[in-house]
């Protein structure tokens, strides 16, 4: 059974990941919108522009979520492949939720309101599914590898207390400051 310190650290880590996931999501949408706007102004067809812009947003999302949100230490083609599969699956869920809300709510609300509600419902559901999928599928192994590296580098104190603390508990002696990325540890004075 995990100690209360480990449970608290896991909740804290997840809260940090959620905040970062939202920031990366906003950056991905801004990338999508900016690329779409630029390409359509340059005369590229709307559908082609949207395809390129969507993929641009996905690339920004993958890199940002891998390196910053989840700090995955894994170097494997499995991560981009599962990311692509996850986003393909949640695209289907997004379209389905959108359609269900449109069909169910059209009898009770004006079309504009129904479209907005359908968009928000679909986006909300797929946002949650994407976060959970990235945390527990796409970046799970890389996050575990990072945690193990940080624990091994910290070395002092009770197991589990340095998982999310760069230099371990106050007063602990450390020869290296742990880093989630290989080769970026630094010597402590």
C-alpha cells in the first residue's frame, strides 16, 4: 500500500499534468488556427489547409505533451504511433458525440445553440479521453522510466519521497540534481 506521501505526490503530479495539458492544448489549437488561416490566405484549398493545419496542431501537441506535460523519458516509435491511434479513435468519438447531441437537442433548442452545445460536449469528452489515453497509454512507460531515473538519482530518504522533488527532502545530501531527461543531470556544490 502506498504511503500518504506517495499518494499526495501522485495527485500533485496529475494536477500539474492537467494544467500543462490545457496549456499545450491551447497552443495546439492556436497552431491549427494560425496555419489554417495562413494557408487559406495563400490560396490553398480549404480542405487541404485544414488537413495540414490539424496535423500541425497534432505535432505541437505530441511534442509539448511528451516533453513538458508528461516529461516522458522514453525514446520509442511506440509513443507517436499510440498517440496517432489515440487521436484517430477520439476523432471518431468527437464526431459521434457531436452527432448525438445534435440529434437529441435539436427538438428543444435553436440550431445555433445546439451546434455550440454539440461542439462543447464533443470537445469536452475527447479532451478527457485524450488526457487519460496519453497518461495511461501513450506516455505511461516513459513517465515510469523518468520516475525510476529520478528515484535512482536522488537515492536518499524514504523510497517514493523524491518522485516529484528535484533535489529530495530538505537536508538530504545529493551528488546530482535529478533530471527527467538523460544526460541533463548537474553536479551539486
